[in-house]
C-alpha cells in the first residue's frame, strides 16, 4: 500500500498558515470559551445518517467545497450553497477548530469553451470575467474567505500525475488521446449515491462513446480539439475532465483522507461518486470521511438552473434586498430541506433581519459594553446545542428571535442588569450566522437601495426635511405637517430627536 505522504502533497505552507490564522468571525477571537469540540453531529451522505464529527487530526477540520464553473453569472441557487457552507465554516471556527477551507474554480470546461465561441473570445477571458464577478458576489454576500481558492488550470501537473497513477494500476485506459476511468475496476462504485453498478445506465451527464469499454466509464483527460485550450500530456495535447480536477486539488491541499467534502445535492452523482472512485483507486485510502450536501433551490417547483433559464442572479436579488436578508431567507430552512424561492419569503426575511439590526443598535446606544465583557455562557450553550444538531439553522434562528424579544422587553423596561453579557453573546451568535454587522451601515445601505429603486436622492429628502424644520421654527404647522405627510406617502418615516430630525424608510 502506498503511503499518504508519497501520493499527495499536504500543502504544508497553507496548513502552517491556517494553524497560525486568527479566527475570522467577529467577536470570537478573544470572547470565546475554550474549544468545545464534542457533540457536533452532521448528516453524512456516505452513511445516510447523522454522525458525530471526529476529525482526522484532533482540533483541526479540513474541508473542501465544490465551487462554481465560471461561464456565467452566479444565481441565487449558487448563493444557497455558498451561504450554507459559509455558516458551516463559521460554526466550526466558533467551536474552536482550526479550519482549512478549500473551494475551487472550474475554469476550463465544455460550457466555458462554448460561451467563448459564442462571444468570439477565449475560454481564459470568459473564466477571468466570471471569476471577477464571483468575487464581487462573494464580497456582497459577506462570505468569509476560504483558506485557498485553487483553479483547475493551475493544477494541470497534479491532474496528470493522478491520471498516470490510475493508468499504472490498470484502472485508466487511453483511447485516441482521451483517457477514461474503468468503473468496473472500482467495486464499491455507487456507495455515495446508493446506486448499484449493475443498475446504472448512461445518463444525461455520462458521455456515451463507443470507444469506452463501458458506457459508465468517464473521462479523466480529453484530447485537444481545434481552437480549444489544451496542455501537453503523456497522451498528447488535451485538457482535464471535470471530475479529476477536484480530486487533484482537494488532496493537494488537504491530504487524504480529509474530513469534509461538500457541495450541492446535484453533485452527488456522478461528480462526487467519480471523485471517490478515482481518488480511492489511486491511493488505496479513503477519500473524505464526511459528505455534506445542501438541497437545491427551486422556483415554481422546478430546480433553479441556468439551463432552464428560470433564475435570478445574485446581483439582481441584492439590488432589492440586503445580503443578510437573503442569508436569513436560506437559514430559515434546514440546508437539507427543499426550498421554493419566494419574493414574499424574502420580504419577510428582510423584516426579520431589520429587527436584529434594530436590536443591536439599541443595545449599543443604551448599554455600552466594556471591552472585558464576557458573553453570557447560557445563551452560547443554547446556540451550540441547536447548531450542533446537523447545523440546524432554523432552530438557531428561533433562538435569535427569542433573544430579540427578550432584549427589547428589558430595554423598554430600563432593566439593563446583565445586558452586557447577553448583548455580547447575541453579537457572537448573530455573527456566526452572518446576520449582523454595523447597524449604521445596514440602514444607510437600505436607504440607498430604496432611493435607487424610486429614482430619488437623499439630497432631495434632506432638503424637504430642512423645509419642514424651517416651517416648524416659523410655527407654520400646517405646512410642516403637509411635508411630513408627503414624505410619509413616499414611504419615509421622520423621527424628531434631540440631535435633530432623522429619517428612515418603512
């Protein structure tokens, strides 16, 4: 048997950097108790049941999430997956794990090549454009950056080396410059998806090719075609197949076996099934210990996808609501539950997020928190109990809103004793969920979106407020009331405070 170290590089510089990296979630680095590793249960697609997370290396979690194929703008279906695993990443850090999180880009693919032909440009230009768009979307969604974001095209040597190992073992075979994986040489094929080898048939995502020994065999390397990107290889010029890139990149940076492999449910077969086959056949070692898959987003009971044309881009949605509202919308359903996209549901989520920010703003105004404040351990433990049951965000959200009601009730009554600790815990748990930032920025962004949607300007509203203030000073009460009513009809609420008149949108 070949040893792990001789087969795959662990990416030692990356792993050393991860061990030294401070926690990225606001409030956790110096406010948390000691690491609390025990008790996290997650649903493992491989076993079909919830299992307690026991990492390969105690105190560390190494996680790989399949990223996007960069041939078009990301839609909100992608956002569900991105936000799901962003919360998983944040929560693992909350528990005290050192987390190495790798999320890749597929930057060479049939769809990218086709899009380049349609637009009269290169596949590299298409990939570059949509990688830049992805980073814009990731920033807008306020995702915590992964430890590493490798691209397939930057790992051709590792991909070729993996294919050569499979060929040397008699598991891969070349045909006219292509190289295929022989599925019948991997007896446990189908163990992730629960499909039996003798029942599988060539389907929509399995290429039918008479040159293959079996219709289920899949491409590891594709021979170059005129006008397509290619690299030199032992089998001639060509490019990698889709599945092999993730095996090569995940094991380079995380070793084998690593802890968590994740992605959308649509990747279970054939993508993740094929990753397992080629990785385990090459190394004779387990590939990943836990497999997490989020359910797909639907619209009108259909899967949201680019091929069906029934999708909203992330940018289109974020023109209408804050990123925290979209995050709340997804977290209100368990990541393994089907979800049908709803404008009404998104509006309700936006109102819920606003309550969180209003509560945070009230706490900061009425209960200044000393730097040394320790978070309320009972609230953190309740949060941990909910989230450690397979990242149960709906129950965690219910806990958040119970605390919103309790905090506002105490603030209304002027009972501030103990609110420092509760406020600190509230800040941490909403931070882990990604539902809190700077309240002032949140409400300013809401105003800006509202103004853009209506073709108004803040200067015009401020001018109306100044006219009203002058009318009040001149005791022209009817005119002042008329201006307030005009603004109210536009959806603007005025609040007269000791520091002056402020406005917000309904």
